[in-house]
C-alpha cells in the first residue's frame, strides 16, 4: 500500500504542481479549477474520470456550472500519498488542454 507523505514531502511535491494546496483540518490536497463554461468543465471531468479509473484512484469532487472543486486523499493510508500527487499532475495536464 502507498505510504503517507510527511508534511515536508507534501510541501515539496505541491511546490511542483501549480494551484494545488493542502486542505485545512484534513490531510488532503485540493484545487479549484475554473473553465470557460459548463461544457469545458464537464469535458475535463470526463477525461479526468477515465484517467482516475485507469489509476484506480478516484477524486472527491464537486461541480457547479464552470467550476470543479477537487479533493484528493488516499483513504486507505489516511493521508496524501504519491498516488494523489500523480493524479493531481494528470489533472493539471488535462486542464491545460481545456480552454478556460
Ligand atoms: C480497492 C481500491 O483500490 C480502493 O478502494 C481505492 C479506490 N480508489 C481510491 N481513491 C482514492 N482517492 N483513495 C483511495 O484510498 C482509493 N482506494
């Protein structure tokens, strides 16, 4: 099973993934993506969902119109692991292909 990252390792990893930050009150990372419209937001979610399913690692997320709020944590590990960092990077790469 993946190991929880230390506070230092989380900070280090997050410094390389624009827009992602630690949540307050819970060991998890999050980012709010804002797109041009609902179509782009939902397109992002569709592409990200396919990648997440392939990784067997799934986001907690909420969509309102063109905004997608994402939270990533590894529930089995009780914190943030390399798998969350990997999915966060993949989501940033997908968002780059999507007009904002
Ligand atoms: C059995 C399966 O691998 C686990 O339930 C996976 C599925 N997807 C998951 N996704 C996330 N984000 N955290 C998990 O701990 C997790 N566990």
